[in-house]
């Protein structure tokens, strides 16, 4: 009877040892797994957070590129043309924060189209911008709080970009956090100071104008004058212009109003928020300082020494010194001549859009106006064209006035 | 029957065939062989342990260097970029400390933000092989280990950080110091030059 008892005892001990070993190994494996899982989840969280931030920033860049191409009022109302109001919570956000955290991008559709990226009444990102990495960004434009929500006058808009990055490791215990979400707001200004509203805009205090022949043409079309005057650094500009005209030239300067079609817009522009900056020294100082850095990158042609425009061009041309357009050359868009010489148009040279002439120097907070010089001869023409000016304005990058991260705890 | 056999027999124990005990020599040989094997095993184990420890330290160093851009990106891009109608860059570099200021205008900057003062000032520095972070007027605490030193350089809108990751404590039985360098570039997007200034009034 001893043998079986001894065998059973040994077997029990072996089983206990096996169980203990198994428990030890299982505990070890479980501990390591939990540790690794926790670390992985933390890392995933950090990675998703950064990814969502990068996505949101890319959304701001998208908005920055889009803004010059669109009509802001149309953008604010959305493709349906009606503004839905500001009663909804988080109405400036592309979507509410809490929804974004649980969002399934495939099934989401926006509840209203106000401020969503659109062009010519077509939505550009109906379901956000899908990134190859699996995340998306969503955008919504809204007007700055200083103005009515549906109507823009000052060119300043807010854009909020929401980056949504899916968390790759999800847990049934954390069902509400499907995505990592970052919301960025940028305040952008689309500068409109050079939205010219005449064939020729003269800004200065005096001028020297030459008209050769009776075939040249300054044409403002039916709605706008041929020539607008802005008195800057002196008030003899309009008189200088009128003294050079003889009666035979009157019908060569045509547009809205009686011929010659001329309008002094100094007071109106000074009070208009879109043009007020033209009378500020800081505007001109900054613009002239930054122009060389930004001209090539933004598609603006800069000719600091002037010269002969060799071929047809379009967009925005900023020149100083003596600039000559001759032969059949045509420029379409906005031509800004900032002094240091004059502009000459001869033969059949033509500007379609608008021509701006100024010769300003800034001394502290004072703007001083030098004499302007313009010579038109033969069949040279300057013809106002709103579409060409609008196309030219698209080359001006928006000015970023502010940038901030938004959190759900803030008033959104 | 020999005396030994008779002694064994007297205790009623008989050695069966194949159950004979080890002789003294055999036992000594076995002990010596075991000691040799054990010492060999200890040597190999020590080598393996050293290698594993070194690898772990190197992997930890590399993991910290991989994690550093992610963490720094979050802090730098998220806090230093909040600017409102001013030319200041919101970044201060002094004595190896990188200070990032946010929301410089407080509640006047974004009236709907419920921000009563400067939202956040973060300071980063490298001390005793640790990257340390300080929020506001608080004190520095370590956020990343094994960062021996960092160099900060601003080039226009580009913030360049050069991190030197090091193994700490040093690698075992290894002459090198285990240093490796990671260079990170952050474009401070908000501080871009603008063709037009913000409007006055």
C-alpha cells in the first residue's frame, strides 16, 4: 500500500509545482503585456495628438491658399446662399468638439454649409480633407466678431481648422475617444487696398502728365471713372492733371460720369475700411520693406529698376523707375508703379485691369508725395476690367493677424 | 562475505545491480566539472546580461531621441505660435533656456477666448542629462531622460534644435560614451512675414 500513496503524493507535488510555475509565467507575461500596452497606448496618444495638430495646421495652409480665390460673403453663406445664424453652439467650428472625438469620417456629413470651403457654389471638402495617413482636417470660415456674421467689409475672417486623427489602439472601456482632435483658429486679412476701381488711380501731391495724339484711351467702363485721385502728401495733383488736358482729350478719358471721367476719392477712401490703410505711413513702410522678400514667392512680379516690359504679362506687376510698355504688349491685372521714374505707354500697348501711380516716401508717421509721371501716346490704352483686377488680387497672400489653439474648455 | 558486505547485510540493505553509489573520485570529478560548468555559465550569463543592459540603455536613448521631436513639436508648435498683431516672436533664448510665450495679448487678443492673462509660458532646458520643462512660474521637472545637451538656434522663422542623446549611466565594458545627435527643425508658421501689415484701427 506504500507505493501508490508515495506515487500520489509525488504527483500532487508535481502538479502544485507546475501550477505555481504556470501562474508565475502567466503573471510575468500579463505584467509585461500590460506594461507594453500602456506604453504603446501612451505613445499612440502622443503620436495621434501631434498628427492631429499637423493636420489642423495643414488645414490653415489650405485656407490661406483658398481665401484669395473666393468671394468672402459667398463663403460665409455657403453654397445654399443663406446664412443659418449664430445660435448653434460652436457655430464657428467645423464640427463640435465632442462629435469630432467620436466621429466616423466615412459616415459624417455637415449639418450646415455656412463657411465651409467652397468655390463657385461647389463644396471643395464635403467630408473634410482625407489624408493618406488616415486622418482628416475640416475647415470652417466665419466673419470676425467686429462685423455682422454674414457680411464682410474689412477683409478680416476667422478660419478654424480641426485635425482629426484616429487612435489606432482603441479600447471598449474608452469608447468615446475614437479620435485625437486639435482645433486651430487663424485670423486672416485679405488685403483689399489695391482693389482698384478705375482705369488709372493717381496717389500723390503733384504730377507731370503728357498726352501725345488723340488716339490714346483711358477707359473706366460704365460703372467706374477713368481716373481717381487720392491726395497724398499734397493737394495739387488734380490741378496738374487738368492743366495738361486740352479739349480734344476729353473724350479719350471716359467712364462713369461726364467726360473727362475724373473723380477725387480722397475723402471716400479715407473713411472706407477697405482703403483706409493707403493713407497710413505704416502700411507703405511695411509693404515696401516686405515686397522684395515676397514678390517671387507669391507670384508678384517686381521690377525695382523699371525698364521695358518685354512681353505680355498678367497678375500683379510692381515697378519703380522708368517703365515702358510699347509695341503690342499687353498687361492684364494690377500694375502698381511706386515712383522713382514714370510710366510710358506707346504704340498699341495696353493695360487691362488698372494702373496705380504713386511716388511716396515715408518719414516717421508722415507720408510725403513726390511728383507722378505718365506719358500716353499713339494707340496706348488703359482699360478698367474688374475681372482682371480680381485675378490680380489673387496673388496677394493673406496677412495672418492671429493664430491660436482652441480647447474644449474655452468658449467656442 | 566480506566485512563490509556483512555490515551492509546486517542493516538489511543490499545494493542491487546498477544502484551502486559513486566513489569519492567520481564525486570529486563531478563536483569539479559542475563548478567549471557553473563558472562558465556565470561568465556567459554576465556577458549576456551586459549585452542586454547595454542594448536596453541604447534603445532607451534612441527611444527618447525619437520621442523628443514629437513632444517638443507639441509644445513648440502649440504654444509659441500664438501671436496677435505684433512683430515680437514670442520666443526667448537665454542661457540655454528656450522660453515660449503664448497668447501675448491675453483677453484682448481673442475676446471670445475667456483668457484672462497670458495663457501659457513654457520654458525648456537641459540639465544633468535630462530635458526639463517649466510651466509659468513653476519649477523645472524632467520630461525626458538621456538628453545630455541641446543647442538652440533661430534662423528667421526656423527654430533649430540639436539634441545630443547619451547613455546614462555609461555603457558597461564599453569605451565609447554612447552619444548620438538628433537635429530637429521647426518652422514657426505664425511668424511668417506678411506682405501687408495688420490694419490699424
